[in-house]
C-alpha cells in the first residue's frame, strides 16, 4: 500500500455544513474585497480614460476608455499641484523624523521603572486623549507662538501623538532590563542606551510609527486650511479638496473650449486623486511585514 493511499484513507472527511460554510465565507470575503478595491480601480481607470468617452460612459468601469495620459499631463502643468506636492513632501519628511524622535524620547522616559511619579504623569498624558482645550484655544496658541501661515505650524504642534506614545512605551517596556542594566554598568548614558540599544531592537514598532505618522500627515488638511493663508504654502491635500469641492480646474484647462473643458474636468479630478493616493499605496507594502508584529508588540504588555 502506497503512502499516498494511506494519507488519503487517514484524511477526515469534512462535514457538508463545514464545506458550505467555507464556500460562503470565501465568497463573502471576495465580495468585501471587491467592494473595497473597486472604487480605487475605478478612479485609476477613469484617470486614464479619454474624457469624451468617460462622460458618455455609464455603469461599471474595468478598463480605460481610450487609454491616455492627458489628464495627468494637465495635472502636473498646474503649478499649485507641483508646489503643493513639494510642501507635502517637506512636511512629511521633516514631520515623520521629528515625530519619531520626540515620541521615542517620551516613550523611553515613560518606560523606565525607576522614574519618579510615573503613574501620575502617565495618567495626565492619557487624559489628553479624551479631553482637550478645543480648536479655538489651540488656534490662539498657534497664533501667539507665531506658527500660523508657516509650515512649522503643521509640524511642531503635532510632534507627539498620545496613542502612538503609549504603543511605543509598551514596546520599549518589553525589552529585557538586563540589556539596559549591562549598558549602564559600562557607563552608557540614557541617550546612548536609547539610540544604541532600544531603537535598534525596536525596528518593527518604528516602522509602525512611520506608517501611522506618515499616513496622518499625508491625509491631514484641516489645520493646513485653518492656519495657512499664503497659497504657495498650501499642502497637496488642501489643493485637492479645493479642486474636488469647487470644481477649480480652470488653470489646467487653458485653451480648451467650454464644452471640452467640462468633459476634461472629470478626468482631471480622477487624476488628481490618484496623484495624491499613489505615494501612500507604494510605501505601505514595504512596511506591511513589520505592521502586525510591531502593533502587537506595542499593544500587549508582557
């Protein structure tokens, strides 16, 4: 008797109800995936479609109608789009770096067992997650600190997120105390311990923090719209919001007739959405392998 025959005989036949459940579960998950992914796919295909054909199309869209990059060409001809992109990249690069450094310093401080008044300080920090002074006092603080109408006003006030601080602190607490004690015996300072021991052992949680802070900065528009008055300083998200809400695509339709401009506007909107979305979609796969591990390490205290 062959090994394959023995294996086949030893297999336990699954009940009919379990097999039906598996099929229904798989179909349901496929449906959810389709519902979640199709809007992104539709926007991508519409941005690559001919504007005249797109305005006449109704129903689902799985392939571009008359493949063309005209909408993207017009988007990048708009100086405000390019300028907004540069502003957003500056805020993203500087903001994520500063956020990670400041959150790491706070998390290391709160993760030390010998810290005085650790619990009261932690309670006061957590208190800010549920209660705040409100938007108006926050804006008045920014105004008095001369942080309005500047890119610094979009970076400095948001350096530490309380939720991210708690996750990183919990992750630091899971690192064995023996490593820190050995470094202290060798005369290492707290700064040396943090940057030479703690952070190299916390790559997963740092990747998660980069993703959290990066997505938050990339998607934020409210405070930029509230405190920025110089249009050359506006980030991409505010410009995108203006285009989508007020149909402000005139600068990208220069030279087109009224009827053509109206049809081209739809493709330009879709192309603008894709331009603002693609960077995050490209970054996430590189951080995905750290995401689950880092989030679990930072969320569960050992």
